[in-house]
C-alpha cells in the first residue's frame, strides 16, 4: 500500500520531474543549441513596443523572437536552476496558431511562475504529490496573455507552498542568485527574478502573496 506522503514515492516523483525537464532540454530543436546570431542579439535589445510593431508588420517572426529568448533562458537555467517546465516546442506551436498575433503583446515571450496553470503541464507548487497531473486547459492568466498575443514559454522556480524567502523545493531543487551562486534570488518568485536578471525573458508573471 502506498500512502499519500510515502517518502520513497516522494523521491521517485521528484526524480521523475527532474528527469523530464533534463530530457526536454536535451531534445530541444537544434536552433536552441546554436549560439546567438547577430539578429537574435538585436531582438534581445529591442523594447517591447518595437518587437510588437515588428510582429504586426511581419518584419520579425514570433518564432525568431521566441528562439532568441529561449536560448538565453536555457543558459540562465544552466547557471541558476531557475526553470521548472520547459515549454519551448509547445510555445512554437502557440506562436504559429495559438495566440493573437494582432494583439498588444504580439509575439512577446512571457515566463510564468510554476504556480500558474498551463494546459498540458503540472502545477506542482513544489509538492511531489502534485506532479504527473497536468492541467487540461490554460488558467485565466494564460488565456488573457495568449489573447493579447503573448507567448508563454517556460515556468519558473518557487519555494514549496510559495511561502518562503528562498526559491527551493524538493521537486525542482535550489534556484541560485545569478550574481552570486552562494545566495538565493529570494522568494517566492525567485525563478522569475533570476531569469529576468539574465535577460532570459521579456515579461515575467510572479503572482504571489507577499509582493516579492
């Protein structure tokens, strides 16, 4: 008999989620493994309004924007362990047909705290018992973002239950500060903070209880 808080089941669930994340990163399409191109560096330096105008005028593809930020996000994760769910392949599909490319955030990559529901992915909040239970559909925040043209592409680290000053939990491990790995980026939206500090996202959604 397996009890809900069985320690060995907890360890298996944590290892499974970390293995899934590692496999997703290892099997990303080739463009994400290449160095940043001059055009991608230009994309990373543009303000949001210019990116949106470029998408509206079709001067820039939402896929090109996504891949530029996706590359940096993966490097930020390698340095800080800031990502939980890596949704880049799905994000490419959303950028092609699942978002409003005439909206006010057309083509803008958006990172989401792990507690925000995205269809097809877990909302673990650092609990192993919440893993392996992907949501059937997007939550309201994600629907609003897609309606505005934004492209959710990764989910980010947090502490268990969101109530802590450091973004650490057994499922995903410890997120570190990009400026000094001996420290935490804080909590509860530490993964968002680390990712944004390394320019790996354009907009990050924290949505927490204490204004971190």
